[in-house]
C-alpha cells in the first residue's frame, strides 16, 4: 500500500495533464534498472512504463522518464522526457511514437494534440533528438535536432538544427540552422541560418537570414537583429550587418564592411539604411575629377544610397556616400619625384528636389570626412603619413541638357600626422608642430572640379 501511494505521488508531481489529448495508460515506476531493453526490472515490455529514475547499462527504453536517466549508450522515449538525461551516444524523445501506424493514423494522433516534448536537459556523446518541442537544453559533442520549436540552450560540437522556430542560444562548432524565426543568439565557426525573422545575434563565418527587423521597420516591435561574420546575407535587413561582404537585400538598417550589396526598400514613406564600406553596390554612384591644394589631379568614386527616396513629403534629396580617393602629382611638378595618396571619405550630400524634371537636382551641398595615406615617390610608403580632412562642397548642374554633369568647389581643413617631417601644406593658415617622433601639420585648402552624378 505504501509503495502504491508513493507511486501515485510521483506521478502527480511530475506528470502534466493535457486536455488536448488522451495518452495511453502507463504503469509508473519510481526506479528501474536494465541491462538492455527488455532485460531489466520493467520486464519484456519497458515501453509500457513511465519511470522516475532510470539506470541503464546499455540502452534505456520507456514511454517517459521524469527525474533522472543515465545510460551507457542511449535513451529512447515514445511519449516525452522530463528532468536530466545522460547517454553515452544519443538521447531520442519521441522515438517509435508512430510505430506501426498508417499515415491517416499518424495524422489523427498529431491532430489530437500529441506532442513528444523534452522538458529538461539532454546530455550525450553523439546526438540529441526531440520530435516535437524542447523546453530546456541539449548538450552534445555531435548534433542536436528538434523537429518543432526550441526554448532554451543548444550546445553542440558539430551542429544544432531546429525544424520550426526557436528562443534561446545556439552554440555549435560548425553550424546552426533554424527553419523558422529565431529570437536569441546563434554562434558557429562556419555557418548560421535562420529561415524567417531574426531578433538577436548571428556570429559566424557565414550568416544567412530572411528578415532582420529594426528601428527603421514599418512595424517595429522594439527588437532588432545583428549579423557579425565574414559574409552576411539577408533578403530584408533593417538591423545591423558587420562583415567583409554584406548582402542586405532590401536594406533599411546599417551595413559596415568592405563591400556592401543592397537594394532600396519598398515600403512607402520610409527611409533607407546607411552603408559604410569601400564599395556600396546599389542605386547611387558618381565619379569626381578635381584639383585641390595638394594634388594636381584627384579621382574619386562615390557609392551609397538615397536615404529619403520614398519620402513623399521630402523637399530635398539626402544622400549617404562613401568615397574612394586617388590623388596624384606628376614628377614634373616636383623636384623630388611624384607624390600620391589613397584615401576614403564619408559624406552626406543634399540635392534640391523638384516636381519639374529639368529643375530637379540642379544644385547640391555636401560635407564629410576624409582619410588619406600620403606617399612620395613611385612606391607605397610604409611610414605613418596620415591626412585627416574635413571638407565642404557646393555645386550645380553644368547645363540643363547635361543632367548628370556638375561643376563644384569647396573648402577643407586638413591635419597631417607623420613619423618624419614632410612639408606638404600650403601657406594658408599653416601650422606645424613636432613632438618626439611625431610631426603634425595643419592647413586650410580648397578644391574645384567636375562630377558625373
């Protein structure tokens, strides 16, 4: 009588009733021991038992386990699992749940509300598998797989795979994959994938997601997504991408990388994002040729985006641009040979806006920052010769019929930091200073040129 009361107590404490389905009636055992399935204290039919504690020398087989189960090789449950599972090779929750059933019978069982869930922690040497949902954690040296949703931690030496959606943290030696949406963190050395919306972080060699929402989203929920990797890919990116190469799709977020690929968004009356990179492959590019106080010829390629291209009430066009700069002085202009510089600039440019095509974008103003490495002679100087410059420009269309050609001019203020004294500044507001092994020069300058927009 006492044993029966204890069994009923454990069954009440660790079994969650379900109104959506009627599970088969199973016998409950507080503790079971087996050498192998069918060779243990639960007899020849261990699948008819729900156990509280289980110890299996090789493999364990039961309808469910509640508190603790330890097996040398594997653990398999047909109904569900709770508590802690430890197996030398693998844990399987929901195995044989549809054994011997026809497709119609399987469908009926699923539609009745059957779920083979994990509520606890699985630890194994090779694999953890749950055929419905996992609430808790999975840790393995191999792979974790959840056919439904996961709510918690997945830690794997090789891979984590989720068949529907997830909330929590995925850490894998090779890759993480979630077919649906994911709210949380994915970290892998090789590849992270989310098939729907990401709200959280992807950190890996290659990161791919369908949608990243963010503050610029039309229906912003207060949560955003971030991708950090060598290559980042998204079909719609309203969060943040940081990588060597970024593919943003419809981009209303921020991209930081060497090369950024993106398209303008489609939602009316919303702003586009901000690309920061050496090259930005999209809908806005221009070429500039000009002369300034340092170089006889400067060539510049600007790439970027129109921030407010879909704003119906905008009175001006606002551009965000990144520039690649090459300045050159031929040898005949200098006694000691040619000089040149390579640099990068970041600009904000504003054009006028008009409903009349011939009056649209006829003039502009811009401002930005530039950073150039100065070199004397034909080769690249490995010494520190860094020019930092603040620049402001204004321009206008050259002729009404030349809608893409502009003349412009402007002013700048530059600072040169160098290891050895290099005299390059003109005499306008010139200031020089040498401290220990660092030389500094400051000066004002100007520029004038032609732009194809």
